[in-house]
C-alpha cells in the first residue's frame, strides 16, 4: 500500500483512480484459487493469503473455526458480489 500524505488537490483525480477489471479478467484467477482451496484446504488459503495480502497465517485451526462460524455470512456475501459482478 502506498501512503500519501497531504497530496496536492491537482493530483486527487489520478490518486482516486482504481484499476478496473472485467469478470473475464478475474474469473480465471478466482477459479484457480477456489480449486486450490478445495483440493489443498488451509495450505492453499495460507498460500493465497501470503500471495495477495502479503500476510502470513500461523494458526490454521482458527481458520477452521472461523470458517464454520462465518460460513453463512461468507456465502451470502459471495452470492451478492457475484450478482453485482454479473451486472457490471
């Protein structure tokens, strides 16, 4: 993450631009991640967490507990986001 302190107002439009991707752009990566997690479980979660978030997971037991606890919320959010991506 780049931290920018007190940027000039003339630079605001460029700073606020976000990269845009279509569903087709990310569909392959998402499929790869889900397939790896289905196959390798927590090992894949830890790998992709490191790859995308630059964070190291040290306690996979908490992942299992968290997953069981948050499963319903996760699936609801996933369905909602999937619907939004289809609209775009």
